[in-house]
């Protein structure tokens, strides 16, 4: 059975078991679903810190094998920013049209300040770790990325003297990818537990007060995922969007279920390569995107959520505020780097706009349901950008892209050097 079909089957079974557990009040089934889903996420989380470190380090050093690497890197960042701006604009328009905070019955008293909040000072000072251990034990992905980038640039500067370290790093990365590939193979079981627990715990009652907000997030992400991305592929990359979804769908599904862009990264890189993006470029663009490219969590969500919170607290937002939302979405998206959730990005947005932090408490209850669609959009964007850049730089393997199949995925293939036209 194709991998995407296995996850779909797990999704359906999870919904059925979750509904059964909630309707029949089966505590043992709820516990079982929670343990199955929690174990799957725990296995993903176990590999995240070392995977991010070695993936970023190796991807930076691999750029030495690519002609015009600086241009590829700059074009990748440019398309990350372009798609983020489009996504946040869509989020703002949807929020203004639908008024998600109106008629909810929620008040300021229903909210509570989060234990941890984000600010620009925290964001900027938090990039640099105080030691090399804490970022790994506390899973501070942003600091891990910083250390990996420093190590990668240092290795490039050392040249041949760094070859022993690079050989070990590449071996460790391949080991981690192989181990995590086994975890990814368990995704259908993890799907049953995660979706089942969500249904059993939250049911459909919670969606009442947050109905408009939930619909807004899903519609906004769907417009970007099934409208903006295909349009960019067809017009900019001159590539058939149907082939894109055929190749990328397993990673998009896994992102939806796991709510983890970083945990999905090995599969994201695999489907990106299957779509014809050269391995050496994909090994840079995908890890970079998995930690900084968040159209769902860092663009659509904070835009709509900020409007939601402002309406609950009776605060009028102006044109300047909407421009600030766009600025935060593009510049601060790296703050969402982590396993799940976008609370840091939301608090960063609210603090920039001067909105009450109690608004975060209003959104935490519904966050897991929203996070699934947000992460699926994140993952799709992390594949779209490299495809567009590769197409525009004439390094996209068109034959491979057009012949991609949704058959079961194999493990990552050995890397090869790629020449980019001057």
C-alpha cells in the first residue's frame, strides 16, 4: 500500500476510534491512543536536535560542491520571503472579512498569560546560546541552527583540514536519517493515536466558540496550499502542479499528522529530490526551510490570530498594525523553529502590536487542531520554494519531475555533486 494511503487509513481509523472513545466514555481507549501518539511524537523529538545540527552543518559544507552556491542561497531566501508575504496578506484579508473574534462569547477573562512569551529582545539575544549543551536538552532549535551554521562556515574556512570532521558528520547524519526513517514508517500508527486522541479529548464541542477562527485558518492555509503554490509552480516554474502534489503528498500528510516540520524533514527532503531538485541543493534548502520557512505557523496563523485577539479585547487595529504583522511574519518566522506549535511566534506578534498576552490563553485550547493544517502548509512551502528556484536556475530535472510517482518511498540515496549554470 502506498505510504500516503497508509497514513490516510490511519487518519480514518483514528477518527473512528476517537469518536468511539468519546461517545462511549472509554477511558482505556483514550489512554491507549494517547500512549501510541505520544510515543510516536517522542521518537520524532528524540532525533530532532542532532538531526537539525548535522543537517545544517552538512548542508552548508555541501554548498562548496555547487557552482554559484551564494546565488542559490539568496534566491531560496528571496522565495521564502515572497511566499511568506503572500501568505500573510491572505491571512489579513480573511481576518478582516470574517471577523473571527466577533460573536464567540469569549471575553478577556477567558484568557491567561502564557508562562513563556516572545519579544524581539528575547528573539535576538536567544539566537546565541550560553553553552553547547542546553540547546540540545531544551530543544531550542534556533540556537542549534546557529551553532550548526557557525560550525559549517568554520569548516568551509578550514578547507581540507576539516575533512575528518565532515566525514564523521556526514556519517552521523546518514545514521540519524536511517533511524528516523524507521520512525517515519510508523507514521500510520502514530496517526491513529494522534488523531484519535485529539477527537477523544476535544471532540467537536470546542469548535463552537472557535468556529470562525478554525475555518479561517483552514481556508487560509488551503488557499495557499492549493491555490498560491500551484499558481506559482505553473507560472514561475512552468511545472505541472499535479505532479508536485503527487510527489510531495506523503510529506504533506506526515506534517499534518505529526505537527512537526523538523520531524518531517527527512521525508520532505526525499520528496523534494524525487521531484527533480538536485540532491546537493535540496540538502541545503530543505533543512534551512524546515527551521525558517513557516507559511502556516508564521504568516497565516499570526495574522488571523492577532485580529481575533484584538476583536476579543475590543482593540482597533490600523494599517500600520497590519504592516507590522507582515514584517514580523517575514523576519521573525525563525522563532517558530521547533517540534510543534507556534506560540512563540504568536506572542512575538502580539507583543509587537501591543496586544494583551492573555490572548494567547484563548488560543491554546484550540491550538492542536489548528496546528495540523498549519504544519501541512509549512511542509508544502518547504518543497515548493526549492522546486521554483531549481526550475528558474535550470537545474530542475524535468523528466524526473514529470514522471514522479506516489509509490512507497525508498530511503535517501547517496548525494552527488551538481553543476549550476553561471
